[in-house]
C-alpha cells in the first residue's frame, strides 16, 4: 500500500496522469470515496496519461463510457446500479475480455464485478485544507504492486 496527500484537484489529476502512463490493456482500477471527492478528476488524469483526447466525464447515467487512446479505455460508474444483474445486462464480462484499461468509480459496491487482481484506489477528504485529499493505493496482485511502486517513485515528491 502507498498513500499520499494531494493538496489540489490539479495535483490529483497529475497523479492520475502518471498512473495512466503506467497502465496497459487489461489493467483494472477501482476507485472509491464519497461523492465529490475527486474520483472523476483523478480518472481524467489517468485518461490523459493513456493518451485519450476526448473530454472525460462521469458516466453515471450510461454506466460505461468508451474512449480511444493508447489502448481502449472503459470508464464505468457503478453508483446508480441496484444490482450486479444490471452489469451482466450490459455485457460487463465482455468489457473485461476486451483487454482495455477499465477505470471504475464505486467499484467497491459490486466486488463480484472485479477480477481477482486489480488496483484499488481510495480517495478521501482530509484536513486542514478543504481541497486536500488522501489518496491510498492498494494493489491486489503483484502486477499492481509493481505499478504502485513505480508510481510512488515518480510521484513521491508530491507527497
């Protein structure tokens, strides 16, 4: 596990961008945190690091937004889902098989939708600055452990 404090949305986005540079097709990242804490801001940075040119917005009402970049990018939001069956109904397993980078807001709501190995990121507001965020990276599997180690090496100066 690795954690750091971001003192602004811009820094949160920059950390996401560095992570995006490290991700490749088949990687899955799940983000959790309360409403308005910066999950989408973080994902916008990740998308930039994955060379996505289109504006990235929260897919709350579509469940999954697809973007082209260095590899396919699937941005999902599980917040408004009431059951895993809804994910099955949109072909969630097909997204997992397509070998794009999958970025999930509120992935913790349906852990059965996540593969056995993925990167869990928790973002929480912290004191004393209103815009400060504690970002915690929890790798679930050796591949993600290596990514987090590299990310910490690249972004440690931000902490």
